[in-house]
C-alpha cells in the first residue's frame, strides 16, 4: 500500500492548517510503517531507546485522543458557566 503525503499549505486558516499538519504527519508515520511485518513494527529502534514504530503509532493516537478529549470537555463545559 502506498501512502500519499501532501505537504501542508503555507497560508491557511487555523482549522485548515491544523488538519493539514495532522494529515501530513499521519501520512509520514504511515509511510514509515508501510510494508513492514509485525515483527519489524515491534522492533526497538536503537538503545537506549525502547521506542518502536508500533509504540510511536500508539503514542500518536493517544496524544490526539487526549487532545481532542480535553478540547471537547472545554467546549462542552464552556456553556455551563
């Protein structure tokens, strides 16, 4: 599978720029993982690091999920005050 990676625009609105950068970095990580076997994805990069590509994918997913949860909570609670 080939992943298409499109660079973010130089000038754009905040939402468009954020989405473009997220898509660009997601595609970059997907390109690094394309064609690798499960064993390769789990292989640690270089001592003393214990990070693997699979670990990086999990980390990035958790960062996005946490950011969206915080943003959503802030937006939902703003109408209460």
